[in-house]
C-alpha cells in the first residue's frame, strides 16, 4: 500500500487507465483523490473523473506539483512532446 502518497499520471488513455484502475481496485492506492491524471482532452478528463472519482487536469505541470510518484503513461512517439510541454 502506498499510503497517502499522491500519484500523477501523465496520459489518461488506455494504458494509464488500466494502471490506475488496478491501483484502486487492489487498494494499493486507498483513495481516488490521491490520483491526478493529466490528459490534453477535456472530455477524457471528465470521463475519468466521473468513472473513478479521481482528479484530472489538462496541464502536465499542474499534475506533477505535489506528486510523490509520476507515471508516464504515453506512447513512445509522443514522449518528446510531453517532455517539451513539461519544460514550459
């Protein structure tokens, strides 16, 4: 169990959702509000909030602020643009 550590996911697609779902269902992460997901699509953010009760944002920078763990859940071909975006 990770206790009260906040986890940020950069990428709210299938890969990120699967990891997040498993962390919640096994109680490794005890509360949904300990997870924040960043995704560029507002509709995807809304879907994840409604389905899992997690926090979301469209800002990678906002997502990682205060996070103890950051999960890069993006496809390799977009990692460069994610890194560039995080640099500001």
